[in-house]
């Protein structure tokens, strides 16, 4: 059975969209500068999914992107980067690190 979105919302403030970009050498997660091209769909059961908005108004479920919090290091103030899951290679929504000073932070699932 296909889920039907109850409503479409803009990306919430304080969140960014990361998209997986692959080259012949490696793949990496890139922060999307223009989040206007993304929407968050809320389904009747309370779950959400990320959709990409194309020119002309077409919407498609985006399986190659992830919505994460935009967090800053409490020690040095630099942006934090989500850790990648060791098995999946997908950004971990609960574990971040600072590339500037090397500190790590774990977000409680209740805080997310």
C-alpha cells in the first residue's frame, strides 16, 4: 500500500540536507546550499520523508539525501559533521564530530 503525504513542509530551521555524491574514486556527503529544492512530507502515521522539488513543480521521494541537524561545536564554535554509519555509510543522526578540534558529541534520541 502506497503512503500518501498528509502535508508538505519546508525544511525546518536548524536542519540541512546532505546528498550523497559519488566519483570514480570515492563518495561523500555534500551539504545542499539551496534547500528550497527540498520538502519534508508528513504521512498520516506521523512518519516523514524527504522529497526533492524539480523545475516545473514535480516532486520525487529522494532516497539519496538525508536531513540532519546543523550543530556547532561547544568548544570551538565550528560546524559539526555527522559521523557515518560503519555498515551503511549513511550519516548518523545521533553522533557528530568536529573536524577542527576533534571533539565528538552524541545526541540523545529524546532530544532529536
